[in-house]
C-alpha cells in the first residue's frame, strides 16, 4: 500500500500542477487579442483533457476567431531574397487569420464531434476574396479551406446520409460559389480525393466547370495560381475518365478560363509558368483546338507590385552599415566564429544595439515597414551572436522593443511573428537561453507572457518553430 501511495501521490501532484498551468494559460487568454486567444485555446484543446472540455475550448476558439483583424491567409506571389515578402509569408504561416483559426477549430472538432464540426463549418462565412491590383504582391491562400471542406464531407455524414448523397449536395454549395482563380487548384485537389457517388462526382465536376467558365478574376491572382490549377485539373480530368465522366466538360471550361484571363490585362512582372502551353501539351483533345498566341496575348500590360523594397531610408541604411561591421572586417573577409567569442567583438555588438535604440523611425516608411526592418536586424544579430551574456542582452533588447512598439490591429500579425520568433528561439535552446524565459513571462504585454506560457504547456514541434525564423 505504501509503495502504491509513493507512486500515485507524485503522479497526482504532477497532474494537478499541469492542470494549474493549463488553467493559467486559459486565464491569460481571456485578456489577449482575439486571434492570440483563439490560437491558445486550440493548442490547449490538443492536450490530454476530458472530451467535453476539449469541445468547449474549441467552441470558444471558434467564436473568438471571427474577430481576428486579418480575414484570410495570404502569401507572397513574388519571391524576393530580402525584404517584406519573406517576412509576411512567415507572418501568415502562423495561421492567425480569422478563416484559418475557424478551420483549425473545425478540424480539431471532427475527431470529437463530427456533426458539431460540420455545423461550425457551415457557420464560416462563404469565401469572398476581393480582387487584387497589380500593386499588390500578397495573394490569398485558401488551401486549408478546401482541405477541411473535404474532410468534413468525408467524416461527418452518417451511413444513411451517404446513401442519400448528402456529402455531394453539401460540397455542391461551395463549388458553385468559387469566384477566384486561387480557389481552382485546392478545390480540384479536394474533389479528386473526396469519396462521393458516381452521380455526385459528375454533378460536382460539372459545377466546377460552370464556375471556371464564368470566372473573371484579377491578373495577380490568376498568374500566381494558373500553373498549379492546370496540374490539379489534369488529375481531376483523368479521374473523370476512369469514372465514365466526359473529360470535355472540364477541359473546355478550363480552356475558356485560360483564354479569358490570358487575353485580359496582365501585371508587368513576367510569369514563369506557361498555362497555355500546359493546356496544349497535356489537356487539349481532338474536340478542342490548341490555345494560339492571339488568344493568349494580353490586351494590355498593367502595373507592378509595390512595397517589395527594403531598407530604403537613410536611417535604415546607416544601421545596415553598422551591422556590416559585425560580419565583415575592413579587409573584406568575414568575421570568424572564434572572433565572435572575443570581448572586443561582443562590445561592438552592444554598440550596435545602442545605435538600434536610437533608431526610432524611417523616413517615408510606414510604422509596419519600420518595424519589419528593425526586427530584421535583431534577428540577424541573434543568428551570429554565440550563447552567453551578450546574446541574452540582445534578446532582452528585443523584448523591450516589442513591449514598447505594438502595431495596429491590421498589422498585428507581423508583431506576433516577432513574438513567436523570440519565444521559438528560447524554446529551441532552453539550456542556453532559458533565463530569458523569465523576462518573457514578465513582459507587460499579455500576448508576450501568454506566448511563453503556452509554449511551456503546449510546445510546438521544432520543425514548426524553425519555419518561423
């Protein structure tokens, strides 16, 4: 009996301690911005908790998600080695937009209460992706929407509902609403993988063809997704052949979709894909003629993306010159790892941080642009400073900057990326940077203190953290 008590009492104490930590995270979430709170509740619901409590947390997260400032996930259509495109890609990879948070909650609910998950999915507003201009380089990313839609159709219907072809009817409501070129590829991939009846598949393929035929999207969205759309539609067309569905229905609609968009106005940036060539080589059939040059030539070339530049202001350029002194010697050779351990070099790092502290704005830049530039330098320094007091000093300087420089709601996802990068560095190196965790817990901004507490209770895989850095 004593042996059993010796085993059970520590186990009980550990469980009680873990429960208190979870409750503390949930309490902190109540004071956090809605997207931060929703993310925290979804991650906590993935822990070993009672089923009903998991459901309640996910329901709360779903309700909070709709208040997130960013409605949809986005990604950069143009790849630049430096500048805001990579930073904004990582910011949106956090999945803190309203649509992604709602879908994450629904996906988690599927394993707990499939019927409830379908009801919540039906509560998500239909996709209404505003047309983009050529000035913009961020396009919408709705892959998760169609992935979860397919899962809901496959996992939430009863045997009787499946016999009555209810999954096909459910999917048809969403396929009929497709209105943007960025939806074509994920919708086609979803239809190729979902299990529906033969009649249901033909009806859905016909509905997708109708959406393609009447679609009138913008050049930026089309050029960023046309190549992938062709590959996914080809898979769907071949699947249709095997299921005795005429390939002409989709192929003809795809041709109309391409000709309409290729012959319209086109953004100035050259698109590397060749959707017309792909159609002619892989999709064209005897009943459809190839797409010729006259059909694929744009009626006009429009503007080009703005906001891709980085560090254009004199203030930022001056800081960049100081940073270069940390990584290169006067004779042009790079500073070696052994040199970075020396006190003289580390004193130069502290001098650089003093320069950073005096940099309070960038001429002609928005607050968000200034923030990206400054956080970029903090992260650059962290990658070259070895563990020790100087690296901790850099991290604490970064915490102070974040604590005092919050961005407005429409840019908060960028500020949260910097917070998550900081938390991620501490989580990936608990022995070297563990002491900084106390500074994060003591931050005045609840989003910072919640983020480190959440990482302790519901740690993310190392690979997921690395993607944010």
